[in-house]
């Protein structure tokens, strides 16, 4: 059984705390990394959502979108003045979208 993962790239302490709180509610693991390690970490962990501060995302939007597409994840771009409650709702919505794009292990049980 795979544990669902959310990957935070270059997150501040406040962002990591907010994602961590949301992750408890959503029952997912939170991993963090720097921009330089994002590709390798995403390939290894296969996150459902890649959370990126807006200023980091804006430095390479195509790169983050490509990375998300490659691992079948959703990108969550977060403003510096984010609202933790909105972040939690958006994270949950994006997790559901990412799950829908991935094959289910139960598909192997079908005849």
C-alpha cells in the first residue's frame, strides 16, 4: 500500500506548518525539498500534490508543470499571504484530482 504524499518545494516554516496541519486532516505524508532536488524527490516519492510558493513557481512555471505531469501530480501555487483554511481545502481538492488521474491498484483485480 502506498502512502499518499504531498511535496513542498522551498517552503517557509509557515507554509510547512500549514501543509502539515492540512496533511494530518487529509492523512497524507508531507515531504520537503529544495528546488534543486525537486525532480529527484518527486520521482522517488510520487506526490499527489507539489506545493510551491508563488515566487519559486514563477521562476520556472513550465518546469514545475512538466514535473507534475511526469509524476501525475497537481501543482499548488501558494501566495506569500496564504490563508491556512483555504490552503487545506485547495490541497484536498488537488489530491482528489491527482488520484483520479492515476490508475487504481484495484484495477488489477478486475477480470
